[in-house]
C-alpha cells in the first residue's frame, strides 16, 4: 500500500465517479424526449425541484444529525424572494434573467438561514427540533399577517416569460422549464456532494456522531451546525426559486408545516444514510403524491402509514434496502433469498388489498356518503354498505396476515444464515 | 375592569386546558425521554371518540369512557410501536411519533370526514355560570376548569401518595435501577404512556365541545403544547403548569386588545401614517398578532434562558 | 525552573451540596510526565473534566502555560493547546480510522469551517493523519469503521485522536483500562513515544504503567492531593501506602 503513488490509487475511483455523474446527466437530458406528454414533463420538473429540496434537507438530517420540522421556511422564503425579484424584473425595474433566478432564491434562503439559524442552532437534538417547529409556525403565521410580502390568501403570482428570448428560450413551454430545473438540479447535486467531502462537511458528520469529541478536537459544534444550516438553507432556497419558476405562484403553503413534513417524509423514505437516498426519496415521493392523489382521496393516509412502517422496520430507507441487496448480489447469495422475498411480497400484496378495501370503503361510508355508498375499485363496482365486501376484506386480512407472518420468518431465517456464512468466509 | 376579569378567567381556563395536555406530554418525556409528537392527535381522538360514544350513550358516560379508550390505544401504541423503535434512538422515536401524528390525523379524516362534527354541549352545561359586569362566563368554561383541577389533584395524589406513583418517580430518573429492583419498568412505561394519552383524551373531550371538533384540532394545538413544554422547561411538571397559565393568559389578553405600535408611538407624540415605511407593521394590532405570541415567547426563551422556566432535564 | 504547563490553584468542585474536589493545588512543569493516582471515587476523572472544560469549577483557577483557562469551553481550551482522551472510548464510530484522525488535525492545520477545500486534496492533513496512524500502529486498519475495531485498537485510536492535533499538553484518562499484559506494554511504548517533548498528565490504575512512565506522581484521595512527588518517594510515603497502595506496592516493587 505504501509504495503505490497516490495518483494511481485514486484513479479507479475517479473514473467511476465521472461515469456515474455523466450517466445521470445523460438520463436527465434524454428523459423528456422519451416521455413527451405534458403531465410527464410537469411530473419530472417537480421531481427535479424535490430532489434539490430533499438533498438540502439531508445535509441537516442525515449528515449532521439535525432533525428539523421547519425546513420549508427556507425554501418558501427563498421562493418569495425569488417571486418578488421576478416581478420586479418583469416590470423592467431590475435586470434578472430567469435562468439565474434560482440563485436569488438561494441567497434569500441563506439570508434567513443566517437569521433563524443563529437561534435554532443554539440547541441540539430534540430541543432543536422543537425550535424549528416553533419558528416554522411563527413564519407561517407571519404569512397571514404581512400581506405586502406574502400576498395574503392568494399568495403572489408571477410570469416567467419576461424579456427578450435568449437563443429562442422563453421558458413558456414546459420542456424548457424542465431543462432549466434539470441543470440547476445537477449543479446543486454536484455541489452538495462536493460539500460532504470538505472539512466542514466531514466535521458536520463528526458532530453528528459524537458532538462531545468534536469539541475536544477544537471545533465549536454550535458554529458547525449554524454554518451547515446556512448552506442547507441556500440550497433549499434554490429549490424554492425553481418552484417559483415552475408554478409561477408562491403561497403561504410554501412556508407551511405541510411542506416541512413532506420533505422530512420524502428524505427519510429515500434513506438518510446515503447520498443518493434523498434522490430516490424525492422521486418516489413525488410520484406517490401526484399519481396516487388522482386515484384515491385517502392517499395521505397511505403515505402516513408507509412512513410509520418505514420508521419501524426499515429506518435506513429505500437506499439501505437497496444496498443490502447489492451486497448479496455481489456475494452471489441473492438467488437463495429471492424466492422468499417473492413469497413475502405476494402475501404483503394480499394485506395491501385488504387495507385498500377497508380504507376505501370506510372513506366512502363517511365522507362521500352524500354520494351514496357505491364504489368503484379497480373497475369492480360494489356497495360499501353491504356485508359481503366487508367479509371479503376480513378474509383478506386474515389470509394475508398468516402468510406474511410465515414468509417473514422464513426471510429472517435465510437472511441470518447468509450473513453468518459471509462473516465466516471473511474470517 | 370587566375586560380584565373576563380575560383573566378565559386565560386561566384555556391555560388549564393547555396544562391538561402538556402535563401528559411532560410526564411521558420525563419518564421515557420521548417527546410525543402525537400528543395533540390523542387529544383530537378523545374529542371524536367522545362525540361518537356520546351519540349512543350521552355526554357524561362518554366523558368517562372516551379517555379510557384513548388511554388503551396509547398503551397499545407504546407496546407495539414505540417499543420497536426505541432501540434506534431518540431521533427515530421522534420520527415515529411524528409519523403517528400525521397518520392519526388522516385516520380521523377517513373515518369521520373532513368537516367538523356536531359535537354539542349538553343542555346541563349550556348557558352562563355567572355574569361579570355585563359579560357572561359560560358554565362550560367553569366545567373545564373544574375537570382540569380535579385531574391535576388526581395525578398529584397518584404520583405522590401511591405505591405505583413511587415506582413511577423512581423509574423517572433511574429506570435501570428500578428494573434491577424487580419492578416491571416496561410495563410502567406502557402505563405512563397510556396514562398520558388518556389525559390528552380527557382534555379533548372538553376541548372538543368548547371549541370546534374537526381534523385541524391537532395541528393547531400541537405546536402550542410544545411551546409550553419548552418554555416551562422540559421535564418539569410545575414548569408546564406555569407556562400553560402564562401562555393562556397572554393569549386571552392579547386577543381582546387593539393596541398597536402606531398607537404606542402616537402616545409618545410620533405620528405614523400610510406613507411611513413598513406601515403595515406599525399599524398591526395586538389582537391580530395574538396567535404568534407563544412562538415569539419560545424564541425569546430559547435565546435568553434555554433551560426554560423551571427546566431540569437537558436534551 | 521550567515554565509551568499546567497549574491548578485551589480548585474545588461540588455537585449540589456534595464536594467532590476540595481545594486541589497542582503545578506541572513543561515536558513532565505526571501521573494522577488514587482510589476509586477520589475524583480523578472529575479533575480531568474540570481541566478540560467539561464541567465548570465551583472555586479556584486553572492556568495553561500561564494563561487562565477557567470557565472556557472545551473547544477553546483545545485550541490553546490542551487535548484529552476519555476513559470510555469516545471516537467517531461510523468513520474509518483514517477519517477519525484526519478530522482531528483539521482545526490545528487551519482549515476551520472551510467548505471550499476538497479533503482528498489536502496534502498536509492527509500526511499528518497517515503519520499518526503509523505511529499508533493502525495502518493496517486504515479504512475500517472505528466502531468495529477491537477494544485495544479503539484505545490506540483514542490516543491517536488526542495527539493528532499537536497539542502540547496531553491528558490521558486511564489509557490502558481493560487491556491485557501485552496490549498494556504496547500502549506504554506508544504513550512514551507520542509524549516525547510534550507535557503528559495521566490518570492510571495500573501501577506498573505508572511507575514505568511517570516523572512525578500525585495521589488524590477524597478530592484532595495528599502527596505529590517522585515515584520512589511516593512508594515509600506512609500516608499514601495507608490510603491506597497497601500491600500491592510491595508486590509491584519486586
């Protein structure tokens, strides 16, 4: 090891890195050419914004151990700053190309990061979480009071098609907005990835793991957290600016508790322990929200349940589940456990069917009872007030529960066997 | 004078309601180190369950049963949910209760619908208790204060005068030692969690009928009880009591006052008009700003006295 | 007379109404290896915590190189050139051995809160970390997460993190606790090597280690220093023998 010059040692890593980033850029560039429908482009644009937002959130949660319940404050305020600047630019009072607007959002977010961050980072852990909640409510309440800045009930709207077209780009068509978002998303991803390999980024990890030890190697942990929060708020503000361009409106919801909850859920579902976790989480979450909300009114319930189950049984998120399987595949052990995964998957589908049936029927009986009790589920029409569907639901619950329980035990056993083998092989 | 007395009474009754809620939260936090984000959700459940039970059984039987149901639900949540997550640490526990809060809110929407349910005041509690000058003080508010005080007394007696209370006090600061002495500490945890949520449910039964019973009950009251917990000092029951009353009184007074900064400035002889920069800030009235005050108090407290009023337990 | 690296003047500490440290005076010259011994509960770790700023003093003053550090926060004290290890291993579990050490050198090399330097390109930080890693003998475990190291390896890493920043005054809290004979011997060699030219204050229970390494020994009993002298004098001190060493001193001396 000692004799190998450092250049040679790092080279394989660099090649892989360039490959992955290049591939990502390529995929982002090509996607709208494959999925050309309007709603697909909108969906992908939203995903791009969500990715930046979730990654900025994970700078706090996953990388620095700071659980915030009020992160939407920074993205929302960044969005508000951006929308005002855009309106000023649109009326000719200042010069600001739309392409650079997300930077304005970022600076806005960072400004409030300096301001609020100073107060919030005075404490750590649970108290920090509570303070962020309080500040979040404070800002959201302000939004209803300061009408000039926040626009009251209707928010502030804007027009992104301003000034002369630049190389034919007006940002009128959705696909042009997509490419703008994609570029900012890629740049932000790269910058945030780079940050995690800087002294501040690494010390933030240290503060997360052992704040006391970090003090004893010369670091003021409060400062570390404050600076990290400012940078995180900067990127959240960029997401806010992108959102302003995308939706052409900013309302009090943008700073509200729901958006803060959403970024928390999305990041956690994706996985806080890996850099790419929030990226997965943002994509899955956006898809969940946009697609599912079209099919059922109880989609928020499903989301909440999914989140709680993840906290309980897969706290590392989708990313950790993926990496665990990657480990198995690399060691050629995946085939052994795959059939057991299938069995568990099938039985959980039965449970899912039972859940959907129960929830949709309950919802129909309570909320939509004005419209009668008939529902149409996956093309099957039936009456939710009759006994038969309920009997079917109960039956599905029982069958699903029994088989899932058995399958889960089997998966756990085979997993344990494989892990033991791997450990022995290494020794 | 009338305004003062009425605001004080309203403030104290609201503060006692807040205390009913935050006492359970503080107990759970002191004992288990878990900040139950879903506490307000159990409050909401108490209201809804009391409403549904009340339709069949009447108000007062529901008053007794609903908190019990909520307490049992809370105990089950602890046993099957929180305990699983406990080994992943405090952040995971907080995330779990956060997810739970969100989930319960959605469950309530699925079962009872999106709009408010007609949870009505029973006839015997309707109407004025007494009249101060020309304003009526409702019987319902008086009843709220009575229930809160009785509850406070009961919890105090339970903790200080019974054997189980002694075990709870021990497990509060030294759970491992208490377990080593043969007490079933996990069961104590389950009881405390269930008890805390039952208290929240009781508060919900009263609060639901005094205010509106709808799915926004939890998210609107939730943050305030956290403010109470932090301002009073995490882990201090007395602090929570003080902070509850403080916040209740501040809000009740603020809502009725039309003071504004511009009014204050004109007393000093400085005139402010529509052309003054930031006019919208100067002319804002205290009554408009009232919802924001607890959170301002939170931020100020955290800057100047992070321990809270009577805080004992650190992060 | 050597300049005083560390000086304690009438240092007292009470927790509530319970006095733990009752008026300790100590003066440690630069370059000395000083051992702090005493029965369990005497307050040795508390004294360390007071010196390193983890607990506030109830009374008294602490001076580092003549400058008062009373009431300073741990990171401020560390920046002035004092570093400490912990009795219960206190490392960054999720990072590799190399990363642990690299973090420990960042501040002293002046990188502070930089978010514009790429870690892989910091030649001086990487070299420093490699050197420390070599000297503590963990080069073969470079990329292993610190949490999975063996106990003795973690203790070595603990010492490594403590000295990596180049502090002139080093506090080691029971560095050989829980080690076997061979591990202890290796640890003693390591400590001797890394404390060359620096001031070392060590809390230890292993008398072999103490008499091997220390230039001077202070004996702490019930929060007071009852003797502070060269090892051979401590060995013969009746009060110390009564309070603490008892028959063990005779056995070790042989």
